[in-house]
C-alpha cells in the first residue's frame, strides 16, 4: 500500500511540475525569438545560449560565434585562478635588508619585496589599512634595534615581468583608472589622485592639491585653466612609464567646487617606498630619504637578502569576490599574471595565457571559441562564444572551488554591477551573473539557480547601432525570462 501511495503521489505531482518547467523554457524561447525579430538586435551581432542542469541546450542564437566579452572575461580569469591557485591563496610582501646592523644603524639598504599583492595600500574594505601594514613592518624593524637606515629604501617589483599594460589595450585606456596594469609591487591599486581647485577668475591657473601617493621625483605639468562660469569641468590626466611626469589638462569653471581627479600611477613601487619612508620617520626610524627602484644588475638577488618580516593579503576568494562584484580591472589583471607566475614561474601575460589554457584543458574544457587577450575584458581582442561560457560554467560546477566561484557573481538589486538590473523581477535572486560593457558591447553571463537545478547562460550583443539603453531593455527581458525557468 505504501508503494501505491508513493506512485499515486508522483502521478499527481508530475502533471503540475512538468508543464510549469515547460512553461519556463517556453518563456525563454519566446523571448529569444522576439530578440531575433527585433531590428535593434538583428542589426547587431548577437550570440546567446542557455543550458539546463543536464547540459541540454534550452535556447540559442549564434552560440558558436566568438564575440567581444567586455568584463564577462573576468569570470574566466577568476574561475581559473581559483582552480590553479586555490581559494586560500595569499599574496606575500616581504621586508628584508642587505649589509650589517651595528649600534642601532643599518649600514645597508632596506628592501620592500613585492609579491604582486593587488590590495596593498588599497582603500577597499577587504584590504588591511596601509598604516596597519606599515606599523607591522616598522615594529619588526625596531625589533632588530634598527633606529637608522644609512642606505636606500628599495622597491623590488621583480615578482612580475615589467609590462605596463597588455599590448591589446587601446591608447584611450593608458591613463584612466579603468586601464591600470599590475606591478610586482603594487600600491594604492596603482592609482594617482589629486584635488583640483579653480581660480577666482576666468583664465586663472587651477591649483593642484592633495596628490597621493606622491613621491619626491613626481612632477606635475599643470595645464589647467579656470573656465567660464556654468560650463562643465573637463579634465584629463596623462603620464607614461618613461618618467614620473604627470600632465593634467582641461578647465574647471569659475565658482565650481574642487574636483577630484584620478589616473594611473606608472611608478607605484616608488610611491610605496616613499610613503613607508615617511612612516618610518614619523615613528622614530631615521632614513637618508633616498628611495629607488630595484637594480637587477647591482642589487643582490632576493634569496640572498636577510629577511625581516612578511605581510599577507586577504584570501584569493575574497579578492575574487570583489573583482567580480564591482568589476575591478586592476584586480583581474593582477590575478591573471599571478596564474602565469605560479603555474610557469614567469609572471608575464604570455605565460598567463599559456597557464590558463593548460588549466582549462585539465578541467576537460575545449578552448574552441575562446581567445584571451587580457584578464579584465578591457581589450577589444577578447573573443568568446556563448557556448564556451556555458560549458565552462557547467564544468566548474563539478569543481571543489564552485561554491566560492558561484558566490562571486552579483545578484540583481544587490551590491555590485547588477544593482539596477531587473530589480522588479519577482524571482530576481535566482540570477547570478557578471555584466560586461564596452562601447557598443553589452554582455551578461553566469548561472540561474532554479528549483530543478543550476542553469548556465550567456548573452553577448556586439556592434549595435542603437543606444545602450535601448539594447538593455531587450537584454533585461531575456534575463527576467531566465528567472522563470
């Protein structure tokens, strides 16, 4: 009788569940058909795919066409990093010295040996406040009875190969805060910030204040002027890795409030050395005020220096959570080069691409439909197909790192880049997705958590002539249909 009761229960339940599931799938299929008929999407290049928990295709449109990814590329970088490095991986920054300590003096150099930590000096809430890090280093130095440093404070950034940015980034990305490359010794996310104060009268020079993180050799070529009242502030910051000369151009209107400006800092290791030098002086350790970059020909190798102490970054899983939630390009690029460093011994972009390909093959994922040109998606030479994204996400569901990876995706209405996406959808919390935008590129990819299991999806719209807002309407209609699966 018990068996009959169970069978009857199943029989009564199936007619209710299956039509509901089919209705959800039909809804997705109908929306995809509508997009195919929409001239805004027909005149663009659109690729999408939805895959059910069993790997069966639910809906698709050009699923094998490699398209520009924008920031959805970060999910490839971060997922591979979790597999290759582990969620508990931490970056290490070392303090060491050369020479001898005698009578309270270090007759030699103090070295800050970078380990690629992208959070060192960062203002992000996951980072240890820099004064706490400096205090920890200073305490260890004082424990050795070092009251004076007679040599230089040397910034050692050899952890990564020196590459200012990926070769595929455009000129317009060279100085903006969205286009900042990693360093073996990064500091303050390799950013440079300043406050601009307009003059009292039109034509007056604009004053530059509160430059951070400043160091003595940094110079400002101030070409800013005070513009007419009720005009817009227009400013631009330019610099290169050839010399620490920062050129700021543009205008700020009469009567305007001060303006905060930010750009990339190509000499962040020196900024780190100088800021630590100041902290030492303020806390009872005298220095010669000399800071410099590492000289590989004349400075000793890291392993021959005398180690003082080390500090570590937050867990990689926490850094990745921030990377995907707020779409932090700098973190993503650092993570990519770290994969190369730890898997091949060389911290370059070329080694990183080789390492990523190896990890994907280890996971049994075909790299067909994927071309990787950076870690963040800023490059317009990243090409990935919707099918690759779905297969990749499905493969990671079987990996031990899946819980941390899944958790790193934003949800609609929550913290991160999906805060304003499908916020009125009744089941919006089912969607866990990474967004990606560039000029004429709009993408979303990720997971849908449904009662029948986890679906994977990707939608990528390239080269559209409509406005981004118009394209977003159709994309969000598709995303909302996924939440009804």
